[in-house]
C-alpha cells in the first residue's frame, strides 16, 4: 500500500481516487467542493501525508495547475514528488519542474486517457520525468492502468514534458478517428441506400479493421438515440488538437487528417457561417446557382 495526495476531485479525479482505494492504496484528496474533499485545504491535505510524499494534481490546465504547483512548492519538502495528470501543455512542464527542482522536489507529467470509464477499465498513462521518480510512483501507475501487461497501458515516454506531449499527439489522433466515424455515419444516413445505419455500425465491432473502443462508444450512442436527433452538432475542443497542429507546423510534418478534424469542430460552432455565405454568393455570381435568403 502507498499513500497519495490527490488535488482535484472532478469527474476524472474522483474516479481515480476510487480506483486507487479499491486497489488498497490510501488517498487523501482535496477539492474546493467540500462534499467530496477529504481535507479542508492543500495545507491540511499535505499535513495528513507521511514523508516522502507523492501528490497528484488533477485540476484544469493553465493557471489553475500553475498556481497549485506554486502552492505545493511552499508546502512540500525535499524528496517529495508532484505529478501533473491534467491536460497541461507540455511547455508548461519545464516551468513547473524547474520551480520544484529549486526545492529538490521531483516532478512528473502524466498524460491520462480513459475518461469516465477509467474507474472500471483503467487509464492509459504516458509519463515524463526521471526514471527514479517514475519508479517511486509505479505502484500508483500500476493501480491506475488497465489490467494486463504494463507496457500495453503505461509508458515512460522520456524526460519532463514528454508525457503531456505524447497525450497531445494521442488526442490529435483521436480527433481524426472520431471525425472519420462521424463522416461515415453521415454519408450512410444521407445516401438512404443503407436502410439500417446503426445495425451496420454495430456490425463493425468484431472482425473488421475499424473495430475500436471509439466505435463501441458510437454504437452505445446510437443504441440510445438511433438518429442522434437529441444532440446539436456543436463540438468543443480541449486545445490539444490545436497544440498538435502547432507541432506539425513547427516540425514540417503534414497532418491533413488532424487539421481537417479540428477545423470541422470549428465549423460546427458556426450557426451562420460567413465563409459559407461567401461560397454561396460566389456560386450564384459565376454560375447562377440558387441561393437561400436569410430568414426565408
């Protein structure tokens, strides 16, 4: 059994605490929501941990994570380790690591995949940091990852920043895969040649080369709403797709699938697209194609 401090008990953090406790580990959590928190403050949480301590941070990326790391730097001691398991940009990790290193506190960045299903299925983990700090936290990683060979659910990606970099690329790939399934669904719906689209998609779950967990989740959604009529086609992005494209540009790596998937998400948020109005106007001007008047 190991002891862990866990900051942030939202959907992911709460389920991670439950999975760790089910594995026999002691977790002392802190969240501003007093209904789920095990402590009244970060300071109170740290006081309940025996040294050398390991604290996992699971709060929103950016300033919330940065401020939490700064505060932990004032509360923790030499030899302790902080793990950032949120969706931080990999460039933030060196800043956090350097801040803590000045106090001889270790730092790991952990890309975590698994969503709300991770509590039961386990989380895919991509970790950056020193081998010594990774080994120190390995009982925690082993409890969180899926059952089976460690190398199929956990990777030590490299030095600080590499875990979040790997998760960023993972999410970029995820964007493309989801967009491909979505476009296939729409095409079958539009053509009317396939009379039972949900049945066809469900039939891809075994034996086909596109079978995957994402496909299983699409089947689940179609079981609940076969036409997906209850949803609006509005899709946000976490930021990691954008960061992936920045890296593609910086490294001159073509990434047309990921870029198209990201831009499709942008398009989903435009109720009245100025670009599409311009396309319609141009088609009308050069070809006399019919246009629909606003409000008509």
